[in-house]
C-alpha cells in the first residue's frame, strides 16, 4: 500500500516507497522526505501518521522485486557453474505481434543459436532478424555471444515475444543510413458498384508519431503531408497502388520515440481490408533508394479497417532506430486516428 501523495506538498515526485517501509524508516522520528530530502512540516507529519495507521499489509511490490533479483543472481551462479536448478527440459511458447505462435521443446543445455534456429524452422523468420523478449528483457543482448538457454533465466512454461527486426540504423554517433523510405503497397480487388460500374478502392498510408510515453503527436498522410523529419509522397492512383513516406531520423524532434506505419480506410463504415490483397512495406535507403528489407502481411478475410504494418522505435541510450514488423489489424481510419 502506497501513500496517496508525496510526503510533503513541496515534493515534486510521485511516492515510490510503500507505507510499511516508510513506517519502519520513521522509527526515531521522520524529519524529511526519504526520496528527495524535502523538509517536513508538522501538517505533513500529521498526514503521514494518519496514513501509516492503516498500513497493515506487507509491501508485495518490493517483495516481488527482491524475489526477482534473487532469481537473477541464482540464474547467474547456475550459469557460471554449469548447473541448473529445476527441470532440465521443458516447453516455452513464442508469440509474434501478427498473431502467430509456436511451442518449443528446449533443454537448459541448448545454446541460444539452436533455439533461434528452431524458431526459424517453425515461423520462417531468419535468425538474424530475431529478437527474443522475456518480460521486457532482450535475451539476445548478453555478455556471452551464444549463451546456454538455462543461463537466461526463463522458466519452462513461460511465453516469449518474438520481435522481427527489419532494419537498424546503428548508434547516432556511427555512420549509417539515416534516411529511410517506407513504400506502403497493396493489391486492390475490383468491386462492382450498384449501377454496374466496376471500381478499384484505395487505402490510406500513414505514419503515426508518438512520444516516449506513447502519447499522440501527429499523423502524417496524403493530406497532412509533412512533419519535422517526415514527408509523405502524396495520394495513390489506379496504376500505382502505393503511398510512400520518407523519414530523416536525424531531423526528427527529440521527443519523438515511436513511428507506426499503417494502411487504413478513409472513413467509418467504408471499405475494409477484406477487399485488398498483399498489404506490404518496402523499406529503402531514402537517399539512394536501394532496397533494405520488405515483407508482406497476411490479409486473408480481414474485416478490420486498418493494418499496422511496421513500427520504428528509438533507443534512448544511443539514438539508434529499429524498424520491426507488426502486421497487426487495428480499428481506426483516415477520419479517426485514435491509437
């Protein structure tokens, strides 16, 4: 149980220490905030004492953190000694954002490269494009180039998320491709209208710009064609069913963290993805136009209005941008971009 507010009215942070821990640290008298050092007034102490009076539960959050830390230490010791506690073999499930999933039969002694090769065989994802996440931790980023599975601290019976990387720009300090062109394409199925005329529908290719907290900043499409660092190439045509967006990662505002590239209908109740085939993204060097990577998402029988094709995310530690596949259906359209 945590305080409903910081200890002092002058504190400018959220409370992150539970009431039980605060009560224990206040033995002998509490004179200042244990987190920022702000001096406490008599009215602050009265409010604090009233709050801890009702604190009769253990701090589960910190208990969980301590337990997790202990498990990580045990896993590291086990890895260094070559001995692994618990079952020596079992299953884990691998899930992908586009809905695909598979189960892998593994042992503690297997190497990470062997696990990635099993994923390649079952999900047809090249090993070089795989990023395996467990509870937000990237299992492919370790000090050892090819660790044993038992050293990664993933219990059998758990689920992993597979992120499929299309391209990485490299750290901001290193020379690499900084300008990326996203060609969003599709194949339209001719549709006969009520009066007998045959027409071909189009989709709207957009880039949805979000900050580090996932807050909406801007949508760039064939009408709102520009944003600092992003330029839309204009509407599609019958002969050219595609829309393109070029992103200069070096020119993006500092608060931009995520870019989502989507194909969608134009209005509520309009056409759905069911009348289109082969929604694809072709990633190119924005300067030389050389192809970098591409993929086609599944579109069979979908009645949704939109499809998120891929996402570009910025690493705040070194400034690199990683483009990953998504291929997930979504609600929303040109008239309603609400994420």
